[in-house]
């Protein structure tokens, strides 16, 4: 056996069996539980006895990009730097998307495993994650969203659409995730990668509650692919970037606290800038509304007073200083605001009411971002051994557990 | 118009139209939302525009008896004294059920309205609530559980089973609640009470998640009765005693912290006594497992140390002193322990593992008791007017809103 490789100060054994790590976007544990209850997920149900089912915590903000990067680096955002989809670049003085590799501060385990001579493949649903996940990766890396535009030179694969036999799906569809699994199966059978990372989209979870027919059908689809990966002999590790909760009242109206409006009304329009790190180009299904916001203040001396004001707003769960948030959630302190605000389980935080296009919310809002979406599953198709019972498990331990703790 | 009556220092106008207050046991708002999405609750859906739909907070501990008593007294447990189904009577030195009227410290609005000359009726699902709700009430008061044993002398009604035309249901069934609504309809049409209080059981909510076929069918049943009450011209106020959450991992195993075991292991078997106020004679569907516990200490000097120990346990959300809990949750300080412990949203608190019979848990545990089940609906079939937007609404404002704020 070769020596383990070190990535971000953690050791990883190189895989000797094809190992697939799946990040199921927005996988509140209850989705799996209810799908099992409905008989829609027989393979996952079987893992209770034949594999290992654990619970862990994701990174807060419980958003897609910070957590995907944590999973593939094995480290919190304080190490890898990606703490949202969107942030206020204080150096540049501008609000910018954080999906450029220049913002990434740590190497990925994926790239390191490839560098050690193993075959690595990455398939993501949305293209927004591809460049970050594929940073310095020699191997296969493409998105379902742009599967018809792959080339051997850029993505390490070609003709994947014809191999999969499914049309390139709409970016807002359950089909986008199914394409990821179908492509993963084709790659598993053909290229036989040593390590493969599959990352889905939470389109279904934003629209449908656990136990509903649409959610159960989506999990049945995933379950059937997990079974096939298992039958192919792969080691399978399934986790999530974050959970998902209803953010509505009894008749499905969203509970929204428009923080910029509240702050402007109280302190004037120039006093603060609210940033919603959930913001990205794909907002149709959540209207850029999540349960996490950051606030930049013109005058930092006002911080205690503003924090007290924010803490008194109905629907706000916690208000933290930059230092408190950096420490509690392991965030890069130079990329979060002067104040971090969390919404309660059933409440989302907006900026100004006029800045949110809610026309895409055709069903009651379900979203994430807060501490109430922090619990995620850690599921393996093998028994693990040697995991300390007292250890606080994180979704970014998924690769560690899959490579270092198989029984 | 007659002068309002005063009950527990709050004024109530006497009803001039038959007014029905419904406490839907365990009605997490998402049940209604999902039932509406599934097309199972057209009447409730219509109230978004034709009536009033609000959100409020229930009493913590988010259990049935404290909240039912709060709704009918219009006051928190610090006033009415009922802070659980079960408590440790320090005077008697014994653990006892708290469903005897001797524990009730405040008059009910129901009894006061009857005393003012109005006709009042109460129908509860389980008999455990009947004597508390019916305290000093001149009127109709009986439980569906014992509907075949009613008498004019004791219950103010007779032959209700033949009038309803349904068999007396099993205590663990959706039918127990349906009987409440059917009896309510018969009483509305025949006795035409001025004020009627209907209280269901959360058997369905403990078993089935929002949006599942069983939950939607239960809410469809309720919706059809609400429509009929509305058609009969009644004013309708719908609220809940508490919400409901899954308390399991991804494959439905309960997340339980056995507090007595943990304390015994750390401090010895004589140092503490854990009380679970959810305990009552009807534990089949939750195994006496909720997200609220109190702890009595032999030596109160150890309180800070024990609190710190408890706060460090994974799954514990909050640990409060008797004084802190009394203040924050408006509880009677002589009837709660030295320490109050809340479980996280997905975690329940047990005493010793050997004391919980989990054989009745045939489906994944869903329960309540903590602050995560505090949000409840407040729904009316009329427009309200004059309610202060900044007011923190409680489920125990339901009668106030229905009698004093109709537009």
C-alpha cells in the first residue's frame, strides 16, 4: 500500500476500489426517510444494516458552493475561502460572484488524487461549480448543464450525450440531476475512475417536500443508480451540501425579512449594505431568498447598536459579529460582512423587497442557508470501522471516511 | 352590546354569532400548506383571501395540555399552572399526572362565557383533557374517547353516539378526531352553542409527515368540516397546541439523548431526577419521547456544573435554569425542575433507555416539546381588524382574536 497523500493537512489513502462520492444537493435527511417509508428507496433502506448511516453537520452558510468546496477539499471555508455564491469584494469594492478559481485558497483532494496517478472524474449538475471543483484537476470534469459542449481537451471526455442516451436537460429540472447519475454510470463502466465526485442540483427539493410523490420519485431515481454503482463494485459515499426547510406560513406564503429595507428605514439608505450570498445566476426556484445574510456597515462603530436592532426582528434567529461568525462557522473573516444574520427555520432573509423577483416561485418557498439546514446524511455502502463515536462528523469528512475508514 | 367580561385580566366580548375555536393537535403549519398544494384543503386555501391567516407561537413546553389550557384561559402556564402532562410534585415528593383540576390555577374563558349566560360546548378527542377544559363549566363537555358514556348530568348531553352516527373510535386513530368534528357539527346544528371549543389528537401527525397521503386525507376531512361550520354561519378560529417535527436520521432511527443515563453515568444514580412532562397514559405513538425535559438535582449547588455538562451533549439545543425557563417561557417556577433542557429540532430527550417502550413506534418517530415546534397557525374564516402588526401572536390569543377583532 502506498503512503497516504496529505491535502490541507489531512491524510488520505489512495483508493484501491472505484470510490464514488455523491453530494445530493438539498438532501434534508427526511427526504430519504420518507422515500424509504414509501418503498421508493429499497437500496438506501438496505444500507441501515448492510452499510453505514450517520448524521453530520454541513458548513454554515448552508449553501451549495461553500459546501461542495468543503467536501472536495476536506476543509471548512476558513481554509478554502469559498463562503457563498456571491460576496462583496472589499478590495474591489464590488459585489461579485465567487465562482472564479481565483477565490479558491486551497487545493482539492480530487486534484491531489489525480496527481498521485489515480483516475478522477467529476460530474456536476450546474456549470457554476465546474471550474471550482475542477481546479488543477487532470481528469474528467464537466457539467450536465453543458454536456453537449464537452471536449477531450477541456473536459477530459467527449460524446458524453450520446453515451448517456438522454437529452441535455433543462437547468431547472429533475432531469439535470438524473443526467449526472447516468453519466456517472457510463463513466464508471467505461473509464473506471478510481475516484468520482457527483454533485446534483436541489431543484426538486426547493419545490417538493419530503414524502410527496415528486420527491419520492426523485429519490427512487437516485436509489436505482446507487444500486447500480454498488452492483458495479464501487465504494459509495453519499452526503449533502445542506438540508432544506419550508420557509412559509400555513397557506404557503413566504416568511421574508427584508433586511435592507429594515435597515434603510431605521438608519438611512447609506448606512449599510446587505449581501445575500445565496445570490447566483440561477435564482428562479428560490428568488435569492435563504436564511443567511451578511451586512456591511459604513460606520463600524454602529455595529453593536445595529446588531441589537437586528436581533429584535421577528424571524431572526441569530446575529453575530464578523469575529463570532468566523469562529463559530469557520469562515474566512475577510469575505463576510461586519455582521452575519441567520433566519429562523421558517424564515428567509431578503435585501430590499424590490430586488427580489418572486415570479418564479410557483410553489411555496422552500430554502436553506441557516443553521436549521445544517444536519446532513453521511451514508456508505460499506461498514466503517475506527470512527470515534464522539467525533463531530461533517459533510467534508465524506472523502476521509470513504478512503480511510472502510472496514 | 353588553360589556366585555374579564378573564385572567383580559377582556372578551361575548359572542353574538356561534363561534368555534378549534385546536388542531400537532398542526405544524406545513401540514396545511402541503394539503393545500395537493388540492386536499380547498376551504382552508380560500381563507387566504376570504379570511385571515396568521402565524403565532405556542407555549413551550410545546405539549398538548399546557397549550390547550393556555388557549382556553388566554394565559400562559405561569397563570394557569399546567406546564406538562406530568410533573414532580415537590410538596408530595412524587411524580404525578397533572390532569386533575386541583392543579389548575386560573378560570377558563369557556366557564366565564357560560356564566355570563351564553351556551358553551367542549368536545375533546382524548378524555385526559376533559376535566381540565370543563372546569366549572356549565354546558356540554365530553371526549370522543368516552362518547358512549356521556350523560346529561355529567356531560350536558346524551345519546351523542347515535346522533353522530359514527362508532366510538379507537383512542389511537384518525377517527378519534373525526368524531370530534362530527359531534361538533351535530351540536352546532342542534344546540347552536354561542362558543364551542374542539380539540383533536395528533395521532396522525405523530405518524405521518406533511404532504403524505395519510396526512392529506386527514386534513381533507378537517377541511370538509370547516366548510360545513362556515356554511352554518359560524365564526371559525383554527389554531394548534404545538407543531411537529421528524426526530430521526436519514433512515428513520430516532435521535434520542437519554438524559438520566447520561447524568447517572457522570454524577451517580442519586444525584438527579429527570422528568419528561410529555409522559401520559397515551404514549404508544411517541414512546414518551419529546424535545423537552426537566431535571431535579439533589444538590442544587451542582446546578452550574450540571448545566454545562448538559449543554455539551450533541442534540441538546438549550439548557436553562428554573428562573430562566420560568421567565422565557412564562412557566410556574414551582412546577418545573432546577434545570430545563430543550432538544434540537431532530432530537428527543429520554430519561433512562430502559424506561421507554419503543415497541409502539412502528413508523419513524415524529414528536414535539421543544422550541422548534413553537410556530403554529392562527386561521379565521373572517377578516380581522385592528390587530397590531407588531404584536407577538400566541395560540392563546385565538379566543381574543375571534371575539374581539372581527372586522
